[in-house]
C-alpha cells in the first residue's frame, strides 16, 4: 500500500510541475506578445495584413453563396 501512495504522490508532483511550466510559458508569451513590444506589434501587423487581404479577396463567405 505504501508503494501505491508513493506512486500517486509522484504522479501528482509531475502534474504540478507541468502546470508550473505551462504557467511560466503563458506568462512569457503574454509579455512577449503585448502590443507595446516589438514582437507583439509584428504579430498584430501580420494579422492585420492577412485580414485586409481576405477582405479584399471577398473572403466573407456568407454572401458568396446567395
């Protein structure tokens, strides 16, 4: 029974470690992609240009079928 408890606590420890790593990566990504940073502005520009190209190509899709 003691081995079961150890296995369970080790599994729980692994899950907590992965959760902490994920939280750290998300925090770094949030800081890096903020609109004030150069990376964030570059990503915003890419999405903006893509949306503009889709709009100019008639990419709405809803009105093209009628």
